[in-house]
């Protein structure tokens, strides 16, 4: 039996949070978009507007539908805005301590029956659930980036997740027009367990001087038919998120094959996080690869 979801709260208005808000509002849900930073909420709302303008220009829907969807989204820089939500999806940074703090602060504001979900890319759902007041109403709903374009959502149950939470999440994913794949609760689930070691290996390939940024990305685009090279994809995901996922894999599976490449660590330490900071393996002010050594 599924629980009726009408109003959705999203914590984190970054690239994933604003994408999730976008697809939920288009599917007819009321959405509250929360972030610690009012500037990030404003930027998130502006991104949603810009992405919807592009979708209208492509003929996916009309201007009226866009306006109706936008009118369903409101911003809130405190958790009190989430007290009516039936489903709250956390999409803040990929740091376990940040997520734990958010859950301890947000839970007292939520309706007892509200479902709490996390968009984590890699962290244990069971462990995160245990830091909330509702492990049975906690689940992983893992969207892919960019949310408005990507079809897949991974659904991950924690050990305590009850059937109603799982069924309601499946119904929600279907209503927003996505397809779910169910993953067991293992480090980085399925997509990132496979994808991130490939990206990390591309970074080692660069680090060891086997090829340039351009050569590695061209090789994988034209040689493996990937739509985007692995280094370009890493910049797109965010190098901080890539590093966090590799650390979760390395610690969680205790296998040296998941060791994050030192060059990835160095870039994150430099604050070169990819597209979101205008610099990563590419320089987005000029779209040129930056030096690596
Ligand atoms: P991002 O860096 O673009 O956005 C994170 C947002 O969280 C920022 O706006 C930040 O201000 C906000 N935030 C930080 N602490 C907060 C708090 N205490 N309360 C409310 N908001 C807070 O990160 P991105 O890429 O959107 O990632 C978010 C989550 O989604 C992470 O868990 C990540 O692993 C996951 N994810 C990321 C994907 C990607 O390709 N980037 C793909 C799928 C999942």
C-alpha cells in the first residue's frame, strides 16, 4: 500500500536539488526548495527557470505549463518550510557528517508520517537511517545528473525501510516519469560502483602521463562510444563528489583497487571542483584543459 504524496521538500538547492525540484513541479507536486544559503536558493530557482526555458524552446511543453510548474516551487531557508511535506529528499553535499546534522535538525520539523529520502551517491542508507527518528520511513532515492534529462533513479532500502515507504517511493518515481532500478544497500550502489572506478582510472591515466585530458576524453568518446569523456564527466559530477564516492568505496569495500587517484585529491584540495567552480580538468572560462602536474 502506498502513502499519498502531494507536497515535496528538497534539502539542498545545488545541481541535484534544483533538478529534482524541476521534475517534481512539472509532475504536479508542490515543492519547497531548502538550502542553508538564500543565494543558493535564488541560483537554484534561476537554473530551473533557465532549464525550463530550454525545454519549452524544444517543444517539450508550453509556456503555460512552465508557469504553472514554476508557481508550484517555493524557496525556504529554514526547515520550518518543510513541516507540511509528505516526502523530503535530502540532496546536500556528499559528506556523512553534514547529512547526519541535517537529519537531526530536520526530523523534529517533519510530520510523523513523512517519508525522508536521501539522494546520496554512495553512503549507507541503513547507517544514515539510524541517525533519524524514522528508519522505517527512510529510503535512498538516487537520481542521476542532470535530473531533467536522465531516465534512471536507483531505489535503495535500508534494513529497516518498511514496504509502504518502498511502494510510495516506486509510485513517486513512476509519476515523475522516471524508471527505477532497485539496488541493495552496498557502497555506491550500482551505477557509481561501476562508473566511478572508471572515472578514477581515467584520472590515473592522466596522472601517469599516458594521455592528455583531451586524448583520454577523445579516446573514450570515439573508442568506447561514451557520449562524454570520463574527465569531462568528472567535472560535470563535481570532483568533490567523485572523491567522496571513491572514499566510500575504498573504506566500505576495503580494496586497494578503489584508492582515489592522488591527482583527484590534489584538485579537490585546490578547490578545483569542476564546472561548479569553473575549473577542473577543463577551464570553463576558456574550455581548455588545465595543466596537471
Ligand atoms: P552541489 O554542491 O551542487 O549542491 C549541494 C547543495 O547543498 C549546496 O547548494 C549547499 O549550499 C547545500 N547544503 C549544504 N549544506 C546544507 C545544509 N545543512 N542544509 C541545506 N543545504 C545544504 O552538490 P550536488 O552535485 O547537487 O550533490 C548533492 C547530493 O546529490 C550529494 O549527496 C551527491 O552525492 C548527490 N548526487 C550527485 C550527483 C552529481 O552528479 N553531482 C548525481 C547523483 C547524486
